[in-house]
C-alpha cells in the first residue's frame, strides 16, 4: 500500500495536536486543577510538560519518522538484529483499540449533550436534580448510548476511509480552526460574567497556602501525571503521524508546536469553566461530573444559556472527535500493515471490531451495571485504568528506553533523527537527562499509577 504524507506542515500540527487535544484537556485538566489548588498546579504542570511530555513526544515521533511505518514495522526497521522491541507494536495496536473502546462512548456523550442543548432539553428554571437526571437517563438507556457511540465510530471511520490528506487532514483543519475560535469566544464570555475575577484569581494566581491544604507533594504528583498523560503518549497514537512527516523540520520544534496548542486549549478551558463556576456559586472541584452536571447547571442560569451551552458542547464534540479520528488512523494503518490489507478493508474490519468491542462500556451503565472489577470499578473505569495506568506509561517508557539505550535504537541515532531539518534542536548536553533522569521520572509515573 502506497504511503501517504501530510499536505502541509499546518496539517501535521493540527492533526497531531487534535490527537493530543481531547477530553483530557477540556474535561480532566480543569477539574484536576480545581482539586489541586489552581495556580500552583498550573505552574508545576507547565514545568513537567516541558521536562517530560515534550521529550517523550519527540521519541515517539522519531520512531515513526525514522521507520516510516506503523509502530511494529518501524521498530523492526530501527532495532538491532535479534532484539524484540517490535513486539511493543502489538501493544500499541491493542492500546489504541482499548482506548477507543471507552473513548467513543464518552465522545458520544458530548454529541448527545450538544443535541440536548440545541433542541432545548435544558431549560431555565430546571432544578439541579432535573439537570442531573438528564445524564442519569442517558446512562440508563442502552439503545441511546449505543446510538451515540455508533455514530462516533461510523463517522470516524468514514473520515479515515477518505485517506490522510482528503479525510483526516482536511476535516481536522476545519475542526481545529473552529475549536480555537469557539474556545476564545467562550472564554471571553465567561470572563465577562459578574464575579469572574475571583475564579480567574483562583485559577491563574499561584496560592501556596491553597496548595498546602491539598499537600504540595500531591499537587506536584497530580501536575506530573496530567503533563504526561495530556499528550496521549505510549500507544503509538503519535508515532503514526511521525511516519508521515518529511525531514524538513526538526522534531523538537514540531513537538513544541503540538505542546503549545495542547496547552492553550487546556488552560483556556479553565478560563471558560472557573469564572463561570465562581460567578454562579458552583465549586470548581466537582470531579468528572463537572462537564455533564455542574456546567449544564451553570448554563441554564446564564443569560442566553441555551446558546452558550450549545457552543460549549460543540467545542467539546470537536475536541473529542479530533482524538477519535487520530487514533482510528493508527488502528487502520497498524491493521493494514500487520495483516496486509488495503485501507478500505482495514477501515471496514476495524470499524466492525471496534463497534463490538465498545459495547461492554455502553452496557456497563445499564444492562451490565452490576458488573464490578477490582476497586469497585465499572467497565469504563476498568478500561481507563488499564490504558491510563499501564499501557500509556509503560509504553512511553519502552519508547524512551528504545531511543536512549544501546540495546535499542541508540541515543545518537535518536538525536540525529530529532535534529534533522530546520527549527528548534536538542543540545548534546541533554544526554544525561534523557538517559538517566527521564526514564526514572517515567518509572515514577508508572509506580504512582499502579499504587
């Protein structure tokens, strides 16, 4: 099968940033910041993003660009004879599948809430229990849950079926441009609400007394985890886009661009959420229910709330769907190369398998609601635990060790690949950090995750 490439540098940045920008930014980042003291958390998050997230991102992209194939065959192309690094390519495919087994369900919730606001299901004067009941009713309906999940799967594979340039790149440019415009409009509107200044102060001004109440070590750990997981590293989701890249631009420079876009969306999401929450007397540390219960309560008490709620969930839909199509592309290309299929056949086979594999998560809130895993987890929580706490950090450590150790590709080969082209380059002085400190930090993430 002929290998495609991006039509432009902007296309690569927007598609790759779209993969990173998702529910983790818009949903998880604000409530984790809220739970961990606001401004101090944001400060540590930025430090860890530069020190950990960006280097590991260059490693995943370097394996892709160096091997020009999906993870399995890129490893085989770059590894030393007799070594087995390429086996991680199977883990990448499994990890992407498992990620989408629950991500398509959550993405479906975003589309459902967009439809609810557009059709007027949320009305001014609704009680808090009535607003919460909308989400409860959705979860309890297996048919409706299946419909919204299936819609994401079908649309995602239709986009990917059109190819890299005509499908993913073209759609991502429209979605990401619209997403950036929406987030600015929503943030400005939120900051103009009465009482918004208090929310901005909580969010952006480092308050070490507030952080001390949570525990500064807990804040640092939360910031480290968020900075690491925000880029969706470890399962080859970024590696595949590295394989489509030219040698024109350096990887540190391109990775910095992705991190900047990712961080802008994450931080601006907080500029939407915190001023609005403080303006209407709602606690900003509501956890995962922040998006589906807390914020709808805010919107229905806001002038023009139906309009602003619709815009917010359109933004959320684009944020989640950009990740869906990016990870679908990895699944399609891995399947096509591993099983020697055409893109069209890989799209159909992968789509059917993913739909079936996503059903347990959908049914876990209704038909299979009594099913519980260790720790009292439901199906979605268990799938998320495996991906977030095992596959992502362990996979990232494998990419890291492959790039910086003699047993793998080797540090010199990795740095040479990184620094090809124009743009920001890594200094040779970073070698001890990359070979010793960075793997230790990733190992710390793994230990924390499992604990």
